[in-house]
């Protein structure tokens, strides 16, 4: 079927998934102890004050009524107001979203650049020195906790030598780009390590295949073998892993955003959970779910381009 | 394929080079020559880093120090506390008279005061502001709750009548929610925009708020004090990570860092360009015992915990010396502090003896509830576990996420927990309610009760004779000290570190920032 039909079909399949997501998140956050009113009013709130504000904010209504009101809002694309900040959720999220997207984008770029060269080289020079070094490096990168790496990089490249700002997002686009380099690099290390190993293994496996020997015996030169045969075959599992990691990056951005003082969605998410800001938590989770699903669809489509044996159904 | 990779590499290099080679970050401080010869050059903007963003800047609806501490910069009231936090001073009221029955306050207002948008402050604004403070269901309603009526016979006179004579009324008038705000502005923009910042008569104005990122304040062009404030812009940036905040100060990206982790204070102070100081505060920390638990029913058992705790060690380890051992529940820098009370001291043998007398000769097993994520509480818990072990008290620490932990102790489901207090007004009556009126907060989540204390608490807020009033609060502190429903551990300070080029940083013990004279020298 054509790509367009496939996309439409997938989108229709998403709807029941999204409904389940909204139900789950809606009820889960209300079932855990702690409530937004107590957090809002603080330690000095008397039980009386808590009760009054709960009623005022409509949080005393039966839970299914609150759910229906919420779904009604969703259908009109109204995400409601943040319980904590009082402004519309969409206003709160929109800019922070941009920050997280930019961070994720650069993280992907760094991950791909680093892992592509190292993984490919390691695969071709299997068991020789470059391979040993690269595999060791991947292991080290995987073992280091992100916040620690982030801090070390900040101290080295922002405080001792001021190439980059010490966290923060900046106020102009050139400043934004500069601000996002260290955090994106820090976040990319783990993914780069995993991808490098994956690509290395993919290359090694592909090199063993019969068709490679056949291509050589046909008389094809090395570089066209590499380009047309080896890389394309090795990339399939690489892309799968990359798309899975992108979903992980959205969640993992919380740590990076905190260390580098980037006001992104991750930081908003953790803040909203602490303050039980139901409206924001719901909205962010739903958006995350939508993103992950979209990335999955795009990955499936990418397969069809990479591997002619795959057809979209 | 190679070509694509090649292009990617070139793009990456170009991006990296162009970004890496741009001039390194400098704080946004274009020099501004001060008028007048011989005066030093000061910066146009000062950047302050803090741990959390504000959430609601409407003084009447919001709650939280993140908002409150900024209000002194923008809003002014009839009275204000002095910088030391010990007494009340006139602010926008020039003078006032109290009627003989103590129930009518007549204020004479300073003439010529304008809001930051240039409009004049009218009697109507005062009436509206105070009535709104009394009406809104906020935690701070108590400051205005006793007001019967507010009228403004003319724009320079304000008459406030209250239900009964109250000793705390002056302190109430100095509260941040009793400040004058522009009614016209509220009517024009509505509640939602108002929560992004009201208009007042103070030295600064809220000018821009990027939530989660920063709040920008600019000089109030219509401020009534000539030549003040000295600095044009103050920017509060949000840097949640403690280490990152300290690093930004080191790198000069921010000029002042607040809530510096105590363990970092000495390290930062040692640097040539930074000075770290513990600002006197009204912040206290307590070990809260759930008196409903049979283990703590006997006063001797509770007293044992006093002897089992080495408070000096806590001050040294946790606060790095930036604080003091606590005796009374009341903060040392507040009114009527009972300095007669002497710390029980650290005496594990005495603790064991007391426990034995209370029926626990073999020691006691207890569960200590801690709010995860709060560095001070977490450190306290760990140190207490070790200290109490010497007295035969076996601690299991229950570390829960903040809102969950709060819910637990609000429901009185804890055995022991850790809590704290900061005064919002200098008058001791605010705190007394939480410590002695069980309806407010289970008497600080202890559920301990004392009829005599309730009597005194009610008398204290009404006693107009300062000598008699002092006696009341002295006795209250003594009762609490003797009964030990909870154990005050230490009075901490506000840990602030700043560049050595900063001068004029003022923070009252209540936490409010006063920046009229704050400057950063750039020569």
C-alpha cells in the first residue's frame, strides 16, 4: 500500500492507544498520595484552608466527572490551566517543548555522528586495536552517570575555560545553540555507546554473509560494497535502536535539563509531579506518548526505504 | 553514502567552530556611568540565581516563600518591618493614631505616592487592597481577618476598624498581602494576568516572567525615594541544581547565588572573587514526635531525645557552622525570644536513664520519616540515626517523596518526622498559633496539648502592654521547653554567596529581599 495510506491506517490505530494512555495517567496520578492543594498552600495551611481551596479548584468533584470534563477539554484541544502556575497549560508547555526538541535533535546528531564512525570502524577492524579501544570506550561511556559527566564538562568547558555557558538557555538563537551543545553531548554518550556497539555487531554479521563474498568475486570495489551492501544491511537494527533511544531521550532529558538549567519539558515534568499539577502532568504524558508513537511510525516507514523486502501493510 | 557522511561532518565542524569561536559568556552588564564625579561605576543589571521559580505573584492568592520574598521589592504597605526584623516602621503611612478602645486605627498617608504606571494612589486603592486581603481564601487571610471595615475619608487618610484590640495588628499591617495595589490595573487585566505580577509603589516593577527560567524586575520610574533604587534591573534566574548554581556564580554568569548548599559555603568563601555569608534568619528545624504514639506519651521519653541529640554536631556538619543550636521553638532573631532557656546538651547516659524510667530500659525502635530531596532533612536523618544509636534508640529511616511525606504527617501517620519554620511576620503570635492551637496543624504535627498554653496564646495576641506580653511569650516558650513535644534542633541562616563586587544586599530575617541600595561595582 502507498505510504500515505499506511500513515493514515497507523494514525487510526493510535486512537485507542491514546485513549488508554489518557485514562491510565488521569487515574494514576490521582491515586497516589499527596494533592496539589496541600502543595500549593504549603506547610502553613490549616485543614480548613485546604478544604476551601479544594472545592474552589473543583477537585472535590467525583473522579469520573473530573475525567469527563478533562476529555471534553481534550477534544477541543483545551488542555486546561496549570494548577500550580495558573496559566493555560499550552502556554506553559510550548516554549519548553522547543527547548527539549532542540536538545533531543542535537543529542541525536551527536549520537549518530559519534556512533556511526566508531561502530563502523570497529566492525571493519574486528578484534584489532581500533575495535578494542572503541569497545572499551563504549563501556566507559555506558557506565558513567549523566549528571556526573555533565558537571565535569561544565567545570572543564564552562568554568575553567569559558567556551560554553554554565547552563541556562540564553536569550538569542546563537546563544541557544551554544547552550545546548554540552547538554546534548552529555546526553548522547550513552546512546552513542549503545548504537556504536549495535552497528559494530551489524557490520561484523553482514561481513560474514555470502553475498559479500559474491560481490567481491563479481569484481565490485570495496567502497561500493561497503556503501551499497554492508551499511544498508547493518542500518536496519541501528535505526530500530535509535528510534527506541529517542523515546528514552525524552524521559532522560529530566536529569540533563536539571544539571544544565535548561527549562525544558523534562524539568517541567519533574516539577509538576512534585507539585501534583495534574493538568500539566496529563498534558505532558499525552504529548510524550504521541511523540513516541510518531517516531515509531516514521521508523517503520524508514525500514521500507532501507530494505526493499519490507513493504508497508 | 560516503558523500553524505562527508557533508554531515563538514556541517558539524562548521556549527562547532562558529559556536565555539564566539566570544565567551559575559554577564549582561554594559557599564553605565553613574552621574556625579568620584562615584564608582555600577552595573545596569544584577543577576541572582535561585533554586525554584515563583508560581503566583498575586500577594493575596499565592503561598510560598518563592513569591513572598520578592514582594518587598514591588509592593509597599502602611507599615513595614525594619531590616533587622525586630520592630515595625512606618512605610506609606506617615503617622497613625489608635483610638482609646484600641479598635480604630487612623492612618495619615504620605502624599504624592504613585504606582509604577504613573497613576496616583487613591484611598479607593487602599480600601480595595485591604478588603481583598480579608476576603480571599488564602493562607494569609489571618492578617486581615480581624478587620471590620476600611474607609478612606480622603486620599490621605485611612481608617481601619478591627474586632478587638490586638497587639499583633501593627505586624499585620506590615504583611505583604496588606500592601496597596492598583485596583484599576486589576480591573483592567483580570486575575490571570494579575497573578503574573501586580502593580505597586515599591522600588521595582515586575517586568518580564518566563516561567521556569527567570523573572526580570526593572526600576520603578515613579518611586518616591529620590535616587533609589540604585540598580536598574534585577533578574532572578532559576537554577534548580545546587552544583550548577554554585558553578554559575564562580564563572560570573550570575552575581548572587541563594540557597547555596551549606557544605559549599566554606569552599565558595575561599575563592577570591566570592564572599559567602549566612544571613540571620528566622528559620528553625525541629524533630517532631507524634505524641499519640505510646512510645512518646511520657514526657521523660520525649526528654530523652533531647539528651540523645548532639545539636552542636549537627550545626557543624550540616550547616558548616552557619547556624546555632536551638533551645526554644521560637527563632532567636524574632520578638520575645526566651534567652533564659539553656540547651539540655548531649548526654547519652542521661537519655538511656530517662528511657528506662519511661519504661524502655532496653532502648527503643523508632521510624523517622524524611522528605526525600531536601538535603538538610536527609542529612539530619542520617546523623540522628548515628547519634541516637548511642542512647539505645534504633532508627529506621523512611524516606518518601516530598508530597507523599507531607500527606503522611498531615494525616498524623508518622512516628517521628523532621520539619521547620520561617516567620512571615515578626510578631510571635503567628507561630504561636501553629505550636499551640491544635486545630491549625495538630500543634506542629505532635498532637500535644496544653490548656494553659492555649490560654496564654489567646491572651498574648490581645495583650497590649509590652511587658505583660513579653511575660506571656516567655512562659509559653518555657512550657514548651519543659514538655518537649518536639525538639528544636538548630536555627539556620540563609546561605547566600555573592561576587565581591556586590554591595548593599539586604535580606530581613523573615526572608524578604530589600534591594534599594543593591549595587554591583564594575570598576
